[in-house]
């Protein structure tokens, strides 16, 4: 599962959505086109859970302490499509190289550690809840929205789902541990941090794998 560092500041206001940093949606599924009053619609930077991935992984040794591999799979839990953006891309394609600390990929010792450099194609979505108070014509310090809101006018107060959509390229580093069972199987835990582009952001993820050595 991806954990995303969500930026703070103007989340569901005009600036936050017009720059594509956030896309905010009402409970009826319509994208929010209103105008928050004052500091309403803002939030602090925070971590949030996002998309989940199911991947197939293949890897082989290049040198005694170095291996190369790749991952292919799909991601679940993408957010709805915004008016300015494309639909969620579920495809995940990744290449990586790994440096093995306690012996190579094919070492027979039970416990091994590795450091990875990785990159590929994939999208990361995450969301947060934002409470919004709508700007009124009689209120001071704000200008009510002049555009028509699909699904009907915005209520005075409501809670929105604010989505950040990151990617669709990424590069990063990881650290992991492999424990080899008796026979040709092993378990792997892999913690990674990636930076996405061109929609820039930082994501952290922990993956758990069951490994079978090919003949």
C-alpha cells in the first residue's frame, strides 16, 4: 500500500484545484466548483494511505553482489477523474537493481539484506477529508463562485474528498530483507521511497512478497 506525503495550504480553494495539485469531490461524486470562505478548504501537510498494488516480480543475479529485476502489475484505489486531468492509470511497470549486503541473490544463507535503486511507470493516488464553508454573497473577504455547480448548489458547510494524483513516472530507493525457507522459497519485505513526475510528489510503500526460485 502506498503512503503519500500530501501538501498543505490551499487544498480545495480555487488555487489548489486550478494548479492541479488537488482535485476535490463532493459526497455526490461531483467535482467541487465552489469558493471556500476565508481559510476554509485549507489543510496542513499530512501523510495519507493511497493506492494498493498487486505485482509479479522477476529477478536474477548479474554479479555476486548485484542483481537486476522488474515488476509488472496493477494498482487499485485510484481517485475519480477530475475535469482537468486524465483517468487513473492502473498499470505498474518497474525496473530495479539491487545490491546484496550479506551475500548475493543466490546465496544459501537464511537471512539477507539488500538496497535497491528503482524506476518505472505508475500512478499514485491518495485522499484526505477537508471541511469547507461556502463563501456567501453577504460574507466579507471572499468572492462567491460564479460558475454553476453540477449536482446542485453547494451547501453552506460540507466535507469534501480531496485527491492528490501523482505520477505517472517514478524513481526511488529501497531497503529490504529476505528470509530463505528450507527448499527453494523465501519471504521478502521491501520498504521504498519514490519521487513521482511530472506530477511531483513523494510516496512511501511497504511490499511483502513470496519468492520461488526458478530452476
